[in-house]
């Protein structure tokens, strides 16, 4: 078999494992999902998981990095076009909707995960904060928003999202909370920070 075909198959198998992990982590929890569950759902051998990821911790990190890369890429595109803060907030929620079960589990279980996993989570949030901060600064300079530290601005946004996600059973049943409350979350947040 030519090396490039073999490498392509290896890359596809790795992607399959990551996608399957994203789904199962969202359904069952990150800490409750075993590598054997992932192998079974991906229809690969258990050993295949460990030929791509040396440890379960490394797999979790790669899954979180993949999640972060997808969100950062979308926000990078919008930020480079100088989109408004509401547009960036909507894009952030759109990305989270795609991974809502996984992200909900991540924010609930984050404190229980190994430090290196938490460090990856923090890097992702920092990248998102950077993009939202740029859009907010532009709107602040135009006189649309109150002047406030970026950490407060971003943590208020995240706190709102995380409160709704971790208490989703109080707001909606068996459907995407972020999709159902997207407009309300954005509007209420903007009302908090606008002049």
C-alpha cells in the first residue's frame, strides 16, 4: 500500500476517533467515557485508540483542542472582517451549539480533569476572549459600550452562558438550550454592557 494512502487512512481514523469521542463525551460525560466505549462506537479495535493517542488524557486534550480550533477559526474569520460584537457573540454561540452536549460536560467536569486538560481549556477561552475583546473595544471607541476590563466583559458573557448550560433542565427539555435562548442571551448581555 502506498505510504500516502496509508497516512491518509491513519489521519481519517484519528479524525473518526476524535469525532466519536466528542459525541460520547457529550452523551456520557468525559470522565465516564472509557476508551473501550469509544473504540466500540468508532468500530475500531481498542488498541487502535492507543496507537493514535498514548493515553486517555492525551485523547481528551486532542478532543478539547479540536473543539477549540473550530471555534477559534470561525471567530478569527469574523474578527478579521471587523464584525460587530453581536455578530461575534452569535458566532460563538453557533459554534457552541454544534458541540453543546460536549461543551456542557466540559464546563461541568473541568475542575475534575487533569491540570493539562484544564490548561488547554483555559487557552481556548483566552483565544475567544481576545476576539470578543477586540470587537468590544471597537464598539467602546464608537461610544456604544461602557468602558470595562476585558476580563469582566468576557467573564460576564461566559458566566451567562455557563449558568444557562449547567441549569438547562430549568429552561428547556431535550433540545438545544443555546439555540432556544440564543437571541435572548445576546440581547440581555448587550443590554448589560451598552451605554
